[in-house]
C-alpha cells in the first residue's frame, strides 16, 4: 500500500476521531425520559458509545501515525495510576460487581469511569495545536451556552422544559448543583478563550456566554458554586493584581496601564461584597434574593452542614477499617449503613455518597487512590506554572486554568462527581497532559515507525470492541426500557406489566436493583388498594420480591434493599400471615448491616406488633428515641404505639414532645391518633380528634362519617345521626350506607 494511501486513510481516521471527541462535549445536553434515571443513564450511554468507537479508531490511527501514539509524562502517569489503584480497590473491595458496574442512578463504576480515561488518552494525544484546543473548548462553551438557554427557558416558565429536581432550575442535567458547576466552568472557559481571540465577533459571543452562564449559575441557588465562584474571582483578581512583569505583559485589555489597579480594586470589591452578604444577611437586599439568602446561611450550625459533617465523621471509621485500598468503587453506602449515626435521622437517611468528592475517593480507593487523586491536582498546578515559565502558554491561560481547577476543587468539598463534572475535569486534565508532553526534554515516542496491522489483527480488535460494546451497553438498555414499559402499563394492563417486570429482571444486569425498587413501590401500593383483587396483589408482591432477590444477589450487603424486601413482606402480611417469617428474616438481616438505623427499628417494632409481642415492640420504639432524643418522628411513633397499647400517659407525653420538636401535625397524623384511641375505646378523645380533622378538611364526607361512628360508639345517637346526615349531604356516595347507619340507630 502506497504511503499516499496510508496518509489519506490516517487523515480520515484523525478527522473521525476529532469529530467523536467533539460529539462527547455535547453529552450534558442528553436526557431521555424513556429510561430510568433519564438525566443520568442516557448521558453515560451516549458518552460510552461514542468513546468506544473513537478509541477503536484511535488505535488504528496510532498504528499508522506514530506522532499520535500515547506519550508519557508525570501528569499522564498520575491519571493512569489513579485508575490502576481504582482497579485494585475494586479487586480487593467488598463488592466487585457493584464496583465494576455501579447502577442507573450513578453510572460511576469502574467500567463507566474507564471511558473518561479513554477520552483523556485520546484527547491529550490527538490535539496537537493551539487551534485544536481552542476549537475543543469552543465546543464546550457552545454546549454550555445551549444548556444555559434551556435553563433560562425554565426560569421563564416554559412548560415544555421539565424540571428534574423540584422548583429550582436544573436544565437537562437534572440537578441544580451540577448545573451550577457546569455553568461556572464553562464561564471560565469562555473568559479564557476571550483572552486568546481578539476578534470582535468572538468577544461578543464569549461575553454573552459568560453573562448567561453566570446568571443561570446564580439562579440555581447553589451555595457551593457561589462559594467556588467568589473564591475563583478572588484568586483571579489576585493573580492579575500581583502578576510579575512577564505575566502582566501577556495580559490583554491593558486598559491604559491601569490593569494592576483595576485588579486590586476587584480584589477588594470581592472581599467587601462577600463580607457584606454575611454582615447584612438580615437586610431586605439579601433576604429578597434566594441565592444570596442561602449563601448567607452557610455556617457550621446549618442543618445541611451538620449532616455533611456527621457523614464525614462516620466515613473516617470506614476508612480506618480498610485504609489501604478502601472498600471499592461505589461501595460508600455499605460504610454509611454500617456506621450510620442516629443523629442523622430524620434529615438524611440513605447516603451512597459522602457529598464530598475527597471523602468518596478515600473510602472507595483508600490511601493509594487518594494519594494518586491529589497528585493529579498538584501536578495540574505545577505543569500550568512550568508551561507558562517555558512560554508554552501565556499568563492568562496559566491563571484561568489554575482558577478553574481551584473552583472545581472547592465545589467538590460539598459535592461528588457526576457525568457532567467528570467530562469537564477530564477535558481540563487532557489539556494539561498535552502541555506536560511539550515540557519533556526528549520524546522518543516520535521516533517510532508506522505499523500496518494485518487483516487478522484488525478483525480481532473489531471483534473485541464489538463484544465490549454489546456487553457494556445493550443489556442495560433492555433492563431500563422494559422496566419503564412495566411502569407505564401498570394501570392499564396489569398482566402485561407483570410480564415486562419479569423480562426486565431476566436481563440480569446491574440495572435490576432500580427496576426492582420500582416494583417494590407498586407492591407496597397495591397492599392497601381496593382496585386490585387478592390474587393480583399477591402476584405483584411475588414479582417485586423476585426482583429484589435478584438485586440482592448482586448487592448482598445493601442494607436498604434488604430492608425494602423485609418491608414488602411486612406490608403483605395483611394478605397472608405467612409473609411474617420472611419479613423477620430480611429485617433482621438488614439490622445486622445497619444496627443503629431508626427506620429499621420501627419496621422490626411493627413486626413484633403483628406477632403479638407488645413488650418487645415498645422496647424497640423506646430504643429509637434513646438513639436520638431530638428526632421528632421517634417520639411520635412511640406515642402512637403507647396509646394503642393503652398507656395513654406515656403516649401523650411522647406526642407532646414530638410536636415540641417540630413534628408536623396534619390530617394524616390526626388519623393515626384516631386509630390509636379507637383501639382502646376512648371515644370521647376520638370525637374531639374528628372535630379537629373536620376543621382541617371541612368538605371531606369521610371525616363526618367517622365522627358519626364515634358518636354511636359513645352512645350519643342524635349527634351520630346529625353527623351521618352531614356526610350524605357532602357526598351522595355515602347515602345508602348513611341511611342504613341511621336506621340502625333506631331514631
């Protein structure tokens, strides 16, 4: 084959690889409601498919063009060793399956994250010029601009633009905090590009991107992002104000030689502005701004901060148990459940992340992984500085990228990584790795010769990648798609819904636990529904249980899944008392994995009530109170149970304590009290509670019907009749039953 033909083929390969890398940058815009976790799974799926194709093409490109083969540097090795240690932590961890695959909600297992390493390797070695990197970051800014426009539409109230996380804007990312981080990083990218390109049209676009991105970031009301922005602005102003002569000469926008003074003024302004937010946090200016109000509430005594500190504290216990290689990727939930602090209840119950990226790495990957992770940040700053000193980049590039990494690092004190932030940081690391290659004195890699693979090698590579592509992506798609179909069909075609659930479970992928969780919710729902026959209820329960058991084969130490299965059997005991033995087995098994969790204690207490072991039940509910005396729900539950067992004094004291601690006293709570007092025949109290309920729900006929029954039990037939007549008046549905009730009163 002639050299000309080989060059032509390699040029096409290079173009295809670059197009694939550019396509990856649009991953944050991907969302698809036909999958479970529509803001997570489709993004990662899109990214994985693109990268797998890109990497295969890159291998063929590297064969033909030695200059594109992977090169080595301390930065490149640091990222590589981080993945090596991640792999070892998976091998020596507590659940290799979960560490490798993760789940639909996170998509952050080893097999998912290795795709970001592939992105890093290819980008660092394929982009060779300043123009290449400008284009790459231009694509990111453009994607960020589109994301900001979508989020701006949410601000304007465009109905077709869905929210994934409540009332606060979240774009196509589905989470306000991650949207804020993405906006902030792309704003810095636009600022950097504006310093590199002096043409007016580009400056107008970058200015618009910066303004819109920062506006959207502000509107997310995310405190971590605001803190990262203020810190970044402070450091950037400081770097400009105290820039050495060489650096000052490289900064555009000379502004008549007054840049240093302007930067100093900006530095002081940032400090004064941030300080004034806290000093004047009770002013109308701060209170009327949701973002500034939330930012001003940052303190060690803040509820969110307290829960994070408790989670980090218990994480240290987990680290001490497995310090070297950690628990394995994605196994933080096992640590959290084992060392669960009862003081977290009821605010935070089920963490699968520490909400601190550094603690996550320490738990997942141990000291070796943590050291490698931190070394990447240290080397990033070092190589940016060296690249500037050796004139590979200008001062604005060094300063802005240092600030971007700092802002990312600060926000990750309060967050964990997800697809969007991972894409951004690996984009940055690939750029710095490229710079680190240019700082090497010699590069023997470039002296290598082209290699033309034969047909067998090409076929083998394509076959390996085809198998990898299929096994990593397609079965999980089937699991999710059939799970969604089962949920959609549940109300209209129960039988077909059951079949779809079973087909989804049969795929036997990492996605089964999430689908089984949806089936569990439906199983709990049908046990108290009158719309389903007894046979259909049992079929739904058995189907959900089947899915949960398959899930537990993959995650045998997942205390939450085990508790859910126990609760499913417990709720189903109203249909078949034989389920109680299954409930006891799974609840006790979950309790062994998380012995200080109040929710489990309540469930086991409820089980004891079903079994007629009232003393044991009361003891368990009291234990829950002792674990955290400030938890209002624990006092409330103890109060309800105590009253039901005819210990009104202790029960009413517990109820008062719960309300004093902030328990919401609503119509559902009143109904629970009505049931408790009805159990002991205190009809006068039941009557007074129904009157309270009627005040809260004056047009609910069922409240008057209940009041009528309570009056009848108390022997007050005239009032029972009047209440029954009121129920009939409010809802004719009660007429036949109400008239029969009145007839039996004998009035």
